[in-house]
C-alpha cells in the first residue's frame, strides 16, 4: 500500500507541475515556474521513494530533494517581491 501511495503522490505532483508550467508559459510569472520546478522535484523524489527498496523517510538523503524543492519556492517568492519593488 505505501508503494501505491508514493505513486499516487508522485503522479499528483507531476500533474500539478505541468499545470504550473503551463501557467508560467502563459504569464511569464516566476512564482509559477518555481512551483513547477519544486513539484517536479517532489514528483521525482516520491518516485524514487517508491522504486528504491532501501528508501526510508528516516534517512537524511530523502530530504535533500525536498530541501531543493522548498528552496526553489522560496527563490520564486523572493524574486517576485524583488521585481515588484522595481515596478513602483
């Protein structure tokens, strides 16, 4: 059952990443690109969790891709606020 749920979460993250990627292409909004990038990283992370038999969330290497994903979201938010400050 946990393998199935990892697959479901990976598919959901990939689908959401595609939605944000499409929105980014239409609007050229960096926050949408950051969310697409982060959700793509999360999809890869959950896929690897489901495929690698030794993968366990108690191990530290599982959190490195998640850290990169959240850093991408933070980067997008900071960039959005920085560009908004220039427009004023």
